[in-house]
């Protein structure tokens, strides 16, 4: 079983998630590789797909959404999982317990339906101090000291959660007949 873990990442946090998913799939005996969506010319030769994107302003990055839309016929015939990366940390409730705040990308229902995705997950991302802003929204925020101070800096990726999800995908794929 040859699995493509395709990703679109601006600053590398989503790439890290995709690489960990591919590593977990390989650890379960599957052939898996993580590649940026911009490098893909064809989806031929893959038996299953995990596709992820950083989410900004409630949207997937254009390259990832276009990959799914452009290849929806091929993807709909194979096992597909989708993931989003981007929310930074969580809030706490009145008792101080962590609450996961999930920002669902606006196009997710359309994309998941088009390819009959088996699941979609949203994972926390990372925001590292000193990174170069990319895009209009990031440049705007970088010019506002009060906005920068209010951002939750750090790496909020939940590696055990990501690995558990990838392990569940591996178990599911190990039950799929070849061909």
C-alpha cells in the first residue's frame, strides 16, 4: 500500500505534521511519503491519500484546495483523509481545563464530500517568534505591536494525538484489499 501524505505549509508546522503522519504510517508497515502539494505533478501510483493544509483566515491554502478539486475524481476512488493545521493553542474553561478551539476551514465540507473523505481533523499549529510574515494578514498583524503581544507564541502541535490519528489510518488501510 503506497500512501501519499500531501501538504501545504507556510512556515513549516503543517509540513512537520505531514512528516510525522508519514513516519507513523511507515512504522506500521505501509509505504508512505510526505510531499508538498506544489511538487506534485500526478497522483498516479498511490493507493491512498492523506492531504493537509495550514488554515489561515478560515481557509486552506490555495494549493491544497486546488489539488483536491483538480483531482477529485481520482481521490474519490481511493481512501482519503484530510487534516488542517492552524489554530494556536486553546482556551481554558471556568475550571481551568483546556478546551480545544477548532476553526473549521470554510471549504472543508465541499472538499470532504467531493472525495468521500473518511475523516477530517484539525490540529493545533505553531507560531514561532521572529518568523517572517507571509501574506497580507500576517504583514498587517506584524505592524501592530498590541496584536503581536496577544498572540500565543509556541508549538502547540499535539504529537500523541497526531500519531494516534495516523495509527488509526494505518489500521484502516491494512484492512483494505490491494488493487
